[in-house]
């Protein structure tokens, strides 16, 4: 049985979405394929491996996914399959010249700490062109970083960029521009965070990319003016900016992540880019195959997805409370993370062979993944189909009308927290991969706490079992009566938004065993008075967002 504690890989929905983003088709349940110019790659998700040039390679570690993505990038640049070689000693990956000589040796690492460690500890092995590489799927876009060693110098640009030709020998270094006003946090042309307080924001010329979450939950902004230099708007760039009314998409914008405007309830989008179409408050790519955003304030009660659409984007219909009926037309093949989240009155009409819609629940075509629950369905006891193996991310988020969810024995994976803010739910579990203890859902080993329904948090104090090492993402979200909690010694991780919205919580004591407290962990804990935090823990900017707790280092 899989160990499902923090940072382990199972059949992770994030990577299923990565395969889709790279253009892979699901040719059989859990089997994905992409046909390049002179080769195919087949991914066997269930078996956690992929086949390339007749050889099988593992998909067990995050690094393995980085290597798969790097190969995809090189093959799409036009490198012949014969020149892309895995495990070419001493490298993880190598690009060979067509005569078989080495052009570049590549070392790969997982995004974040592992890549940073690779860079800081790297020692050149020889005088070949060498490259360090990492990538991740973030906000619907595949981000990457590379560092190139050539001619006795270090560079950052010259191998993987779309505009760089094959077997390039001229490398360059990106320059940080430190001339932007203080309210703009910028690195290599990317706006990482807007730190100002203006209601009308003019993003400076020279910025090329509006980063993931750059304006996250900014309730002050009402209008944003993007410069012509912007070429990419990342996913969630303006998410939850409820008062944002106006934004422009410059003509040079050619890339856009998952709905950058989710939660911008009354936004008007002035699109000038030929790469996108904005039609009556609905934003698509220029071929109308990808539905990116549906404006929540539209008064329509019914909407029929255009026949051209094949992909409905993540959170694209977020908080569309006016909608009563949405028709999924027959060409739709894929849907991002709960596209219809927080649509409180919605029902679906499904015409696509790629989905099944039964008793208010939307499943994939094999009925192995639960993708969405319709809040307007009137079904308050949800018995999931006994074929379901994965309960997708956020698919029951904020569904306070549900009284019970019955998890069948077939379930092997629950995406990060699909049940958050289901205030009245009781979970009935039949899966051997999970366990319900005192009304709280854990993995079967009771190492990870998945979700504490508010119905299980009405005691004076919730006591977590000593075996638990990870409090999962949004595990206590919506537990607004929780006043106290006893965290066990041996706990290692508090995941993102673990206690978000616990408005009655007054005090928290973090054990010395904890290694990491993720961002937004205590977001909106308005009654929190004291938080006892070990000195070795680094607090992130939004860990205590919206609460005034006294931080006492211990």
C-alpha cells in the first residue's frame, strides 16, 4: 500500500494535468501518449513509468518528471530522438550531435530545494557544455530554470528557450532590473508580487511576465494597466481580486496560465492580443479550444459551451452564482481543477463521451476520477461510484449543502483537500487507503491528516494521534468552532492553509519536531491571540495573514 505522507508520489492529479499540458492524449485508462516527429513517448501512469526509444524509465521521483519534461521540450525544438539520450554517464540527460559527439550534458533536479542544492554544490566534471535544469507545473504553465557552463563562464539562457536554435553556441545571462519602483517585486522581468496600495496600478514598461499570484487576494485594486512589454500572464495572477473591474491584455501576450482572473467577479477584459478571444465576457484562446474565464457577474442563467472547446480551464466558472445550467458539449475532452467551483446554483448537462454525470457528480469517461459536484443538484448524500480511484482537487470545495459523502473501497487517492469548507458533512469511508478516526479522515497509516470536517471539530479540543507527521492542505478549513488543538510531538509539516478560517482558535503551540509551516497556514484566524513557534522555523509572508496573533518563539 502506498505511503501517502507529504511529498510522496502516487497517481498524482498534478502530473496527469502536466501530461495534458504537454499535449499527451489518454489512449487507455492511465496510459498517455505523444507522437513527436520521429518517435513516441508513452506514459504508464498506473505503473509509474514511461517508455522512450524502446526503453522504460521510472516516474517515481519529482526529478523523473523534470527529465520527462526536458525531453519533451528538446524533441519539440526539433532535436532528433537519436540525439536525446537518458542516463548518459555522468549526466542525467545528454544532447548529442548528429555525428554522435556530445553537445551538452544535463543534470536535472526537482524544483526548489533540490535544484538550489544542485546549483550551490555543483563542480564541473569536464570542459563540455554542461547544464543544470529544473521545471515545474505552476498555475497552468510549465516554468523552468537552467544554468549553463560553457567557455569558462556561467550563463542562464541558450539551450531550452523557444527562440533559441538547436545546437546553439552563443549563450547569455539574464539581467535583473533594479530600477522598478519599490512596490513592484521583479526578477528577470517577472513581476513576482505587487506590494503597493494603489487602486489603479500601472505596471512598468519592461516587465514581460505577470507572475503566479502576483496580485493574489488584493482587494484594493480596481484597475490594472499592463504595458506592451508583457508577453505572459501566469495562472492565478489576479485570483480573488474581487474589486478588480478593468484589465487589458496587451497585443504581445502569447501565453496565459489557468484562469488568471478567477474571483474577479465583475471584471471587464480589454483584449488586444491576437492569441486570445474575449467574447461577451468569456475568454478563450484564439481557436476557442480552451475556455479560460467566464465572468461571474454575467446575468445569464444558462450557458452552452461552444462546440469548438476541447478544454475547460481550472476554476474558469468560479463563483458564477447566476448560472443554473451549463451544457458540456460533445467535443470537450478535458477539464481542469473544478472548473465550476463555488457555483452555488449550478447543474450540468453533459453531451461529451469523455465524462459521465450521475446524481450531481461529474466523472471522467472511465468513471475512475470524481471531478466535480454540482451545488444545485439537490443531492445531499453523495455516494461515489464504486469505480472511483481518485477524488480530484477541490471537487467538493465549499459544498455546505452536503450531509454525507460515502468514499468507496476503490478510492486510492484524494487530491488536496476536496472537502474543504464542507461544514455539515460526515465522511463514511470504505477505502483501505484511508481511515476515519473520531470523524476525521486520515491516510491508512494515520501519518497524514487529510481532513477534519467541522462536524468533528465541535469539541473543546481536538487531539491529533501521535502517529501523524503531516497536517494536510486545508485540513481544518471551515472549522469555525475549533477553539483548541493538541499537536503531537513528532509532527513534521503543517501544509498550506491547514487552519485557514479557524476563526474561534485562540492559541496554537507548534512542537519542536515541526520542520515546515507552509504559507497561509493560519490565514483568517481572527481570534488567534498567541502562537508558540519553534525558533528554527522560517515563517512565510502570509502564514498569519488576517490575524494579529502574538508570535512567541520557543
